[in-house]
């Protein structure tokens, strides 16, 4: 019954966020040592997810059933407002590492070498979850794509934080090494380009417009 979708959407939204909050406050704080099997399984899952996206695209099933691509066998009418969807589905990659970094600071008074690199990751997802959603406009976000994104960002945050804080080994001069300096440059440039791309997309349409437009300028290529 299509009239039940709003209620179903609300219940799904509450259930998914409740599960995540349980994971954040009850499970994540217990990860105070390196979890090699967990990290390995998440890495394998992420690779498998990428492969499945390729298969979906090649078979015509649709790799990302959102926006104008929310058609075909993977489409779903139930959806969330795009701002709420982006805000909640990006938060796990910010909150999970932040929680793990907080617990690590309680256990290890001295700064952990991996903490700097993890803070760069957290900074990116702070912007993606707390700033970007409220500046974006778009069609409602399908519920199943939102739920899948929440699972991915929670897994990705766990993977990055557990590896950098407990699994990775750093040399004494790691922060000043050419590799690290190159990484800082890539991060700053990438963040700048990401912000510019968001601004370009946000200003493509006038308020109320829904027609698709192709961005150009900067790193965007104008395709005819």
C-alpha cells in the first residue's frame, strides 16, 4: 500500500539510526586493540561492493539507483528528503572514528601517530555530514540506497580508525617524510576541489529547477 510508505519510511529510519547508535556507543568503545580479522573482512567487503557496482552497471541493473537513475529493478519509491538522507548516512564515517579516537586518547595520554591522519579523515566527513547536506538540493533519496550508505560509512569509519590507531606502524619521522608531505598536499587539494565541485553543482540550477545540467569549469569537463 503506497499510503503506508511514509509510516514504513519513518519506522525504517528510526530502526536504522537506533542500530547505529547502539553500535556507536556499545560496540565501538570496546575496539581498543587491533582487530585484523575485522579490518580484513571490511576491506574485502568494500572491494566486493565495488565489484558488484560494476556488475550492476554492466548488466543494466543500475549501479546507483538515485536521482534519474532510480528506475528499473532496483528502484524504490520510498525515500527521504535529500538533506536528511545525506546528513544521516554520512555521519557514521565521522562519528565512529571520532569515538574511537576519543577512547584511544583516554587509554594513551600521548598523541598517537595515526591520530593526525585519522583527524584528516574525520575533517573530510565532518564537512560531508554536517555542512554539505544543508547546502545541497536534489530529488528525494531512495530509502534502500540510504540504508546501504549507512552500513558502508559505518564499516569504512571502523576500518580506517582501527587500522590507523592500532594496526598501522609508523616510523619516527613519518610526519616529515616525502610520502607524508605528498599526502598532505593531495588532501588539501582534494578538499579544495571537492568544495569547489559542490559549489558548482549547487549553483547549476536556479531555485525550483529540476532539469539536468552538466557542470563545466575547474575539474569539470563540459560535454556536448
